C-alpha cells in the first residue's frame, strides 16, 4: 500500500496481530469526533458502516506515515484523577471552532501504558515508544477541512503517572489537571467500576501505587482506588508549575471553564460560550441528551465506612496538599 493511501485514516487501537505489535486503522475521512469519548465515535462508525475498511500496520510504517500527514500541533492537554469533570472540559474544548478533541483514544492510552509494561534499563524502549506516541497523536490530529487550528488531548487518568515522559515529548504544551474530593471520587468509581481499576495487567496499578503486582490481588477495590488517586494527586502536586493549571471539580463554573480555555491560549467567542453553557446542563459522558444533576452531596451520603477510612488513610493528605498548591496558584 502506498503511504498516501492513509490520508483520512485514524489509528483506533494499538494491537498485536500474529505476534506483531502495531496499530489498527479505520477509514474515517468524513467522520467528526463529536462524541464525548473517541471510542464512542469509533463504535458509531463501525455500527453505521460495518463494511468500512480497516487496516493493520506495524509501528515502523507509522513513523514513515507521520511525515505525510498535515496535522495540528497540540494546543492543550487534559489530565485528571478520574470522575472529576475532565469530560466536561473536553466537551467545552470541542465547542471551539476548528478544534480537534481526542478524548482518551485507546491507541494513545495503550502506548502510554507501554512505558510501564515494556520498560528496559537502558531507556531504548522508552525512546521508541515516545516516537510512536508522538506519531500516533499526529496521525489522529490530521486536518480534515484544512481549517483546524487547535488540538486538545484528554488522557486517561493512569497517564498522569507518565506525565514526565509526556512532557519530554511535548515540553511546551500547557496542561490542566482536574481532581475531586477523594471520598466522592472513590464512591463514583465503586458505583460504576472503570476498566482501569479492573485491569488484569497488575503491573500498571502496581507501578502507580508503588507496590508489588502480587499485592494488588489482596487489596479491596476501595483501597486500590484510594491509593491510585492519592498517587495522581501527589504527581500533580509535584509537577504543577506555570504550565499546569490545577482545577478542582467544585470550581467547574462557566467562568472557570473559560479561564481554563484561556490558559490553553484560546479566547472563546460569545457563541462558543453559549454552546458550552448548553453543554454544561447535560451529562457530559452521555451521547444522548440527559440532564446534569449535581451529585456531590449524594456521593458524600453514599460513602461507606470503608470508603471514608481508605480515603482518609491514603488520599486525604495528598488531596489537601494539592488544594494548598491550587490556592497558591490562584494567589500568584
């Protein structure tokens, strides 16, 4: 296949085929990324067009293809500690004219995870995965209309643990880190268990909470969640600087969303803010119109004794330190 045949194709997953690691591609030249999550868009395309062609390439082809794409450079990154309003901010970015929003694309998440699961002592694989990750983002950021000017990437929560490596790839891209009261975060994750908490490859969570993989099996889901988000808080506290804006869930007003966009270097127009205001009245993760209802009080009420104990033991202090850092940022 000629490399030019891949214009308009997007890498939708990082896979291993017949023992060969690489990328699964889907022909998507006419597809807008309108859903809250990238995978939701892929599912829509596959359902509506079951005969849509798919391809597989090894990673060496990706590096060659990168040179052929007319792509948008990253405008801003969104990191988060899980269930804390990051999808709402990503949706707000999507309201910006001529913006591309990549919300937790599987190919990106899996390549970030390779920094943990396929590390070596010499850093050779880290360098390779950095090259592959940059090229994958560039492939996903292809211009479709020729008018696109902004690219926003929302990473999965576990990617926070690799933020130093991501910064080495993109040192000048501003980032927002969203987080929430640990009790409310744990309650949300227990009510609807996310894939990252149930990952069978225990190396990722073990790396995040700094324990042996075999120890994961003996932890309750509450403890595993509490220790993970505590690690996210600690990492965000350590890396916070003038290129990283800290944003607590309870701050998520229209004014703060506008402030976050301006932190990314984007001044939303009045019509764009009207769109964001309409979006904020609906549930951010749903593709159907579903009214948003504030749930902090309900989550606090639903917290079990175990949740409160694990939150206090593992996450309370890192959360308070992060809050202190956020207040210092606001004052400066």
